[in-house]
C-alpha cells in the first residue's frame, strides 16, 4: 500500500465528473487499499478517487470512532444512491481537499446506496446518521460537487480565492 497525494482546491479535477469503473480487478483493489491508507493517515472518514487524481467512481470510508470502535472500512465501486430518507440532519462537514474549512450542511439523515464491493459483487447498504452523510459527501465528489457549493456565492468565492492564493505561494 502507498499513501497518495490528496488534490486540493483550486485544482479543476475536483470539478470533473468521475467515469464508471469498467471492471473490478487487482488495479482497482490496489487503488482502494492505497486510498484507505491515505484517508486514515490524513486523517479523514471518507475519500473519493478523484481526490487522489483518479476520476473514477470509487469511494472509501470508515466512520468508526478511533479507539472506541474497530475500523470498519468500506469500499464502494460505482456507488449510486437509490433512496434518500425524508428526515433531514445537519452536520458540520470538512473535506480533505479543502483543509481547515468546516461547513454546516443539511442532508437527508438516511440513504440507501447500491455499489460493487472489492470482489465486484453488487451490494446495497442502508446508511443512517454519520455514515449516510459521508456517503452523500463522497458521491458528491464523484459528481464534481464540493461542500463549498452549499454556501452562498460570496462565501464560496472567498474560500476559492484563499486557496488560489495559497496554491500560488506554494508553487
């Protein structure tokens, strides 16, 4: 396994809609393992392949709470939300591609997601609470959507300008 570089705002690849994974093979499984290592090291609870420069429909996540729970890594290939709950839940979200930015976002508190697992078998998961939030957040990445898109244009522009300036300074 290898730790991958996480793409940061304002990189335009983050706005790219990810293409489906054609077949689940060792290359895809290795990418998923590398993404999990990267996510744990960051540390984060979810990561989309596009965030490591691979615009493919693959996400990894683990919402277990550190020492309180054993890791529960999930790999979702070609995930699609098939149902969203009616009840809403507000949660403060962060993003590994937009460091140090936290935004309160209201999303459905439950979601049913269909995906392929590491073996290429179709699965369906009924997610609630934090897991439902993370699934929706990561699938947003696959569709080129970021947490800053939930903000007003003014607030979004301020954050984008800050990251553009930071990118110039570190280039």
